C-alpha cells in the first residue's frame, strides 16, 4: 500500500475507468483534469475511439488494465424484465480485471447495486486470478452521485462516500477521491456504502410517491396540490418539499427500490412500504393519460383521434437523457388509446418506442394551434410557457411549469 498511496498523492497513479457512459465519462474527465493519466475502457470501440482525445488513452481491449494502478468499474446495472438486478456487466468487467490483474492494484466498484455485491460477486471473481484481497490487491465500493444537469452540485463538491474491504482499501480510496472531491465520507464497509446509495434514492422515491398520491387526491377534491406544498414548505422545521410529476426517470430512483426489495427477499423480508412507493410512481404516466382524457372530454373531444403534442421527453429538465423517462409510457399509452402523438424536445431529436421512430417537431404557434392538447412532460428552461399556454387549446401541466403564466390560465389543467 505505501507505494500506491504515494503514487496517488503524487498523481503518478494510472487510473483505468471501465465504462464511459453517464457515470464513467465524467469520472474519467475529472481525474484527467486533476492531472492523472487516465485510460478509458468501453466495450464499444466506436465510443472509445471518439473519446480518445479527452484522456491519456481509450480502448475496448481489457488488456490495457495491466497498465493501471487503480481500476474503477462504472458499468451499467439495469433491471431485467422480471425487475431483478442484471449484474452481467459488473460480472464481465470483474472477469476482465481478473485475467489482467497484477499485485498492488486498487479496484473500486462505482455501479449502483444491492448490498453485498462487492464482497459476494466482485471479490470471488477477482480472487480467481490467484491474487488475494487485502494482501495482493485492494477492493472498495464508492457509489456514484452524479446528477445530470445540476449546475450547483458536481463531482467536486458532492460528498464522496467510500467503503473499503479493509482499512487499507478505505484509506487508498479516500486518498484517490480526495483529488477530485472536497469532501470524502468514509464508512466501515462496502456493504454500508452500497446500502447508503440505495437508501438516499429510495428516500426520494418514497417521498415523491407521497407527493404523487397527494396530487391524485387533491385533483379529485379540486384542491391545487402545488399550493398545498408551497404552504407546507413555509414550516421552518419537520418538512421537506417533494413534488409530484408524470413519473420517475433516470437510472437511480426508479430502479434502486427494486435492487433492495430483491435482496431483502434473501433475508425473508418483504419491503412493502418501498414497493408500494414504486407502484405509485410507476402508475403516474397512466394518471397523466387519464388527466389528458378528462381535459379533452371537457372540450367535447375524445382521446381517440385527438392530436396530442408532448413537450419534453427527457426524464428531467435541460438534459438529453431518456433513461426510464415517463414520457415513453405516456406516448405508448396515448397511442394505444388511438391518439395521434407528436413531441418536441430541444435536447432529443429522435426517439424509438415499440419499433416506431418519432422525430422532434418544431415548437411553433401553428403546431400548438393544430393540437387538441399540449402536455408539458419535461419543464425545459428553453420553453416560453406563456406563449405555449396562449397558443394551445388546452395545456396539461405535469410539472407546475406554468405557475408564472398570467394570461390564459383557464386553459391550464394540472395533475
């Protein structure tokens, strides 16, 4: 360990980042910017070649791992069709490392997963190399906390949690991430770090589910849920505002509850509260479609045959990320009910849903007038909501984006 920690402190350690996606690429660039030699590894040769100029070296050949002192695993961890964790990318990455390992390396898993993955899945695969953890190499888990589009918090000022297999691995990880983050939080084990990541996102999932259920109830009671939340937010203690929406998107919040509930079954525990929150959030796109149908009915039109203009398909504002976007299920369901669906998104020029390709159409006054209903699914900053409301026959606002609109408020329908 003394040699490696010295290399890290002097920024002479070579860092390999496996997976150059939403997590791996920003991480690789952060270490490059901090003065380290970084090797980016991605299974897609085209992506590796495209990103070659951004770091010391990129490759799709895992043999380059032999050159690294530190290996960061930043590969995808999706769910399969049965909502169970799919760790195939983590397993494949671990196998590639095992074949190319040498003594003295630090391996850190960053991919979001269930508690126990580092010790139960990654560790045994790495030790098939013949090397032993805590003696020949070091192993840790450090969850990614990247929030795409967040202009306030980034890799440098978001606290970085690290948990090593032993004290030496934790110390190495702490020294490594201190070069790109101003606040390092150490925990006692990889399991704690893995659970921490799930807990912080499940916390959001549960509270958003509560806000969503309140929105459904408030709509039936003819109460403005946004006004309710604004009033509740004036309490200086004991309340944290969460907001309803068309459904959850991104990789973490929609998926993390399923990671934990799947693992909990091994311990004979049914996480009912967490799963219920997931069910409520998953149902929100269908609620949005019902609200659209109600809004059209009030105008004497049926959903079937109506022209629906979706504004925003990214899962959150001002980014080009479509992962788990509720817009997909909304468009899918509208099409199943016979509606003609069009969309605009300044960040996403084209999407494919159930084999059908949709292209972003221009947001014009003519397009708004021709549509029977405009639906704000993603509240991009580029949209002029006053113009949208004035140009539309009716607007279904799932994000409270029209809160400052002064003219045409009678055309707005909220969740």
